[in-house]
């Protein structure tokens, strides 16, 4: 049984509406062709065939059928063949049988040259025959019935008959072709006619309008007929230049795929045509580890890989579906009609299957894969922008969970209307530099010396007041704003630590980064440029990442982690202990510091279970030659227990709360020479075990 959700272009399937339409028109058209041939005056045709004019017209019709005049880069609009002018002239001068015979031969030769499938050739012969028949019927109503024996030459009083015959010819061809396109691409015929009729009617008016003049020249000076090629060539090249500009504006230069602008237009058309029992699907897809190919083989090879990916994607979807390139290694696929979520997942799986076929370039084989996010109309969003944003959320979930394909899930998206407003406010806050960093000290539990500070982001909204990072950071993380937010934080942190270093306070600053940041290959370059700008060594800044990121998504983040290690920027593993089952993998991670989650630290004085967990983490971290940091230290008792366990550094309100830059500077100055006993209420030099 044929899969109804199959996205491959395998031609019309028997029993489908498209197959029925093509078969019906083909039968009717060939019946009209046979009837016309039976009416052909054989003696008159033989006589006509002996004249140079007949063969001149035949050559012009055949050549005019080889390449259409394109008036738009949209595939729906298609092109208009210059042969129309000469075929219509033959109809006016020699009658229907000669015209359909020449047209059928020309269409068949076009099919051979361009390697069209047999069913398309037969349909084109049928629809052109029916269009010529419709025009001949209109002429017959005016008692104009030309033949090779009695050629007809129009005069000034025949303008109405010629005009109506031309309208009948154009209306028949436009309706039949648009009907086939509508069924082929699963669109309404009204919409297809609306898109195609306007641009093509102008070209048809010009070609059909010249046909009577061709007849007049044929009658008086047949040798001048080839001169009509000149205006045709002018029309052809003008239309080609116009189409090229149109194509450049709406298509990606590298792959030839539609760009974002054309994707918006196509999506809006699909939403306007969507039926109540169907959905519109928008997929967002990007390649995994594409940067490795660029870095290893160079950008030309990377460009060829993108072209191959574009080719695979376009050959993995149905006619009428749109594959677009949004930039870089990110693609979008629009399904104007999809049955349900199950069918959408099947299409996404087929797209990924097409990508995972090994690619052979420059003598090397590359394994390509991608992550696909799916959003459906009207289930998930009412318009293009929201569909794209929610497909992006789903794609990020697919990448983060390493599932490959994810459907948008509202419960995993924090982008409610209120949150979307907040996201807009956050974007303005970043642009206006309204966000501030506060700094919390990290202190040695053995000596009391300051070991560094952690930069914590703060935002005071002009209307809503202070907004916790737990509200706006996850929101930004699901959008491309996260890159801008991280860049802002790193720049602010480097600027502040540079002030401290250049005034003698050699303190290390720690900055939290998200999972999305580690998926951004531009992060190491940003840090390298920032350190060079402020004249700082790599050790002046430390990046803190959560245990879940490094242990769950190593296949995706390893490239960035290696680049950071090469640069010399240290990494810290934050919130450690919440993923306790992954301890065995710690030794493989390029980190220099492990931060024990505050949820364990706060309870070590009361809970022996938590104390055992913290002690085991401290022992493991020490055995690996790493530094342990306890978060959430709020009492002398907890600090002493940690020191006894051998924990290296403490961070929490016992030592200092997060402070603005000015207060943190004063704190650092006051504590650079302070006695540990005075500051922290315990004697670290005697409480720490040997």
C-alpha cells in the first residue's frame, strides 16, 4: 500500500485526484486531436508541405517550444512558450488541424529534449490541443474556418473575433494547467489562478496579439516571418533579467533555495489557504557539528556540503512543500498541508534519514546529522513569526535532548504572551545596558584568602521592579537573544575584572554560561578577543557550566570545550551532585573546579546522608586533582564541617552576599589583608584536617 504521507515526488499515483484529472484531460485532448486529424485535408496538407513557409513555421514552433519566457521565479507561475505566437498564427491562417499537428510535434520534441515524463508530455499535448480547439470554436462562431486550401487573412473588422479567440485560448490553457498545479501541490485552484493569471496574461496578450500580424506577413511576404524572432528575443531577455533579479531577492545565493523573505510569503499563503481539517507545518532544521567540516576542510568544502544538504532536502519533500535556507547551516521546511502530528514526525524523520546518508567530499566521508523542530498551525501558533519561534524552541529541545526530532511542547516553552513581552523588554534592557552584574566572593576554607568572585546577573525592570534571573535567563535561552545576553555578561565581567587587575586586585571572575552558549562555536573567539582587548590572561575569567550540560550533551559541546581549553580559559562544573550517577564521567571533562550544589551543603550539619554525599564528592574531586567549591555556606558550623572534609573553597552569605561592583571593590580591598578568624568566626588553620 502506498504511504499517503510520502513526501517524495514519484509522479501521480493511480486513483488520486491528480491522476484522475491528468488522465481525463489527456483522453479528452487526444480525442480532440484525433477528430482534428480526421478533418485534415490531406491533399491540402501535402501541398502546403511543399512550400518553404510550412517548414519555416514548423521550425519556429518547435524552437519556440524549447524554452519558455519566465515572468516570475515562483515555480507556481511557470513560463509561457514563444511558440504560442506562431501556433496561433497557423490556427488563424491554415486552420485547427495544421495548428494542433505542429503543436503536438513541438511538445513531443520538447519532452524528448528536456526529458519530461511521458504523462506530462501527453497532458501538455492534450491541454494545448484543447486550447486551440476552444479558439477554433470561437472563430467558427464568426464563420471563420481556415484550411490549407483556403487560408484566412484577418482584416480590420475581425478584431473582435481574434480577441475572443485569444481569450478562449488563454482561459483554457490557464484553467487546465492551474488545475494540474493545484492538485499537484495540494492548493486551491483559485489561489493558483490568482498567482499565475496576472503575470502570464501580459505575456500571452503580447504573443497572441502579434499572431495576426504574422499572418499578414505570411500572406504578403513569407520571407519576412523570421523577423518576428527579434521582438521575441527582446521579450525573452527582458523577462530573463527581471526574473533573475526577482530570484536573487527571494532565493539564497549559495544553494538556490528560497530565503526567509520567500518563506514568509509562502507561509502566509499556506495559512490563508489552510483547510479546517488540515494543518500547516513549519520545520526548523540545523546541522550538527557542521563547523568541524568548515574548520577541517575549509569553507569551499563546507559550502559544497550545504549545497548537497539542500539537494537532499528538496528531494525528500512533496511537490508544493518549500525548503528554505535561513542562513549558515539552518534550514526551514514548510508543509502547506499536513494531516496530523504523526505525519509531521514521519516527514521530519524522513528529512533526517536523507541527511544521515554519508557524504563524500574531497576524498573524505562525512557523517551528517541534524536536529529538527516542528511547529504546526493552528495547534501551536497563528502566524509565521510565532510558528518560526516555536519551531526554534522545539529544535533546541531536540538538540538539548539529543532526540533528533521534537514537536513543540507548550509546557516546555516559557514564552507565554507575558513572557514574550518580557523578552522584548529584556532585549531593550540589553541594548540600553540596563542589566547589572553583582559579585559574590569565593573564599579559601583553609586560609580565608579570597579565591575569586562569581558574577551574578541582576535586572531591575522599570515597571515590575527586580526580576530574578530564573525568570528571564531560561526565556532568553530558548531564543537567539541568549547569544546577545551572554556577550553582554562576558563583556561586562571582563571590563570589571580588568579594573581590578590593573589596580592590583588579581581576582578571578566566574561567569555562568548556558547550554545554548556551549552550542555556539563563536564563544571561544568572543572570549579571546575580549581578553586581548583588556590585556588580561585567560585565567582572569572562569566559565561555570552545569553538570547536566557537560554529561548530557558532550557530543555537541565537546568542540567548544576543546576550544576553551586551548585558549586557556578554565571551566567550573556548577551545581554538582544533582547528577550523581554521572560521577564516573567527571574525569573526562576539561574542568578545573567542581562546585557542590547548595542543596547538599546547607544540610550537612543536620543530615548525615547529605554529609556523606558532600564528603564523597570532595574526596573524588581531590583524587582527580581538581578544586572543590561548596555553594550555599551560610553558617560557621557548615564552614567548619566543610573544612574538616577537605573542601577547598566556600561561597555563600557567611562570607558575603552578591554585591554591586562598587561595593565588591571595597569588600575586596578590606579583605585582602583581613584575618580569617575575625572575618568568618572560626579558625581555619586548626579546624582543617591534615
